[in-house]
């Protein structure tokens, strides 16, 4: 998707006057922005800008004190994470949350929605249905592992993966429920520059091949510039500006406050 296409595409996510307070601290103070369907949108800003709190309100990990979150035409404000996930929006975490004692394949299969094997009566009275779903989940997991270049590690314990591989596992696991949108929390954090480029390429491939929309928090401006059609800048809980990476990086207020003189 080009920047012009992102600007005219319908919004899959609308964040409208979102507020979240912790005591007297307004962590998110009226943040408003849209994410175009099929786009890769970046959410940037300095530490304490409110990005992560905003993210958590969108994903359902925190209940906002005001405003609305509308996803795919449905008001999801304050819904718990499992319900947001069921509606088609998943997320990753800055620190990968893999289950180290399970294999890479098992980590992915666990993320499938509405598994019959989780209901005791299904296991007792319809074991064939459970077995078929297990096969389907395994096939889906292998497809995603191939997409993110982890297929050769399918049966490796997740605890044995490198930092970059764990980030790829997080991405693949977020795709297991067949979401229409994924929230990425610092996808390149702790990853060396070479792997960061590879990870960015995988994210773009997923968008292009599966049609998934991405909203990502990032401090790595190289990744933002490489990936994003639109960038939203937050400061003090509010949206400071938004636009293409070129427009945002050319904004002198953004340069001075958040990106430094290297972008002048």
C-alpha cells in the first residue's frame, strides 16, 4: 500500500478522544487517530508519551476512562482482551511471552480460537472432531512458521530460540486466530539491525499476503521509515501530528522533541 492509498483507504480502527488516568496523571489525554485498513501504521513518541497505555486500551488490557475505540465498525471500548481477539484484533508484546517448555509448534497451536479439546465433553463424546481440529491447527501453524522462516524450528523448545526468533514466534502466534489487525509492541526491540530488517520484511510480507493491518509502537526510526505508510506521533498523552514518515520526520517540532537533529 502506498502512502496515498493509505490516506484514502477506509479506517479499520478509530481511536476517538481516548483518555486514561492513573491518579492525577493523564497518561492518555484525548488521543484521536485512525488506522487505514490494509496499512502499516506507526505510533511513535518519547518515553512517557502514552503510546503503550493507548495500545493497552485499544487491546483491552486497560479500560479507558473516556473516549471510544471502534474496530471494524464495532465499539470495542473496554472489552476484555479475549473478546477483542475473537473479533479479529490480536497483539504482540515488547518482551516475548513464549511458553519456553513447549515447542515452537505447540506455542502456535495453543493460540487457535474455540478449540474443541478445551471442552471435556467434546473430548469424551466427539474425539474425532478434536483430532480433526488438531490437524487443522497444526497445518495452519506450519504455514505461518514457513511465512516467518521458522519452519525448521517447529519442534524446537521455544526457550532455545534467539531474541530475534522469539519476535518472529510472537508475530506468528498473533496470526494464528486469523486476525484482520495486529498490534505490534516494539517488534524490533532487542534485535540486532540485520534481524530488524528481516523482521520488517516479514511484517510487510504478512500484510501483502494475508491482508492484515498493522499498528506498531516503535522507537527504531529506521524500522518506522522502512515499514510505515502513516506515522502517528504522541506527546503528553495526545496526538502531536501524523502523516507520512517523510512529513513527520521533516516536522521541526518532532525533530527537536523526539527524533533529534539527525533528521534535520
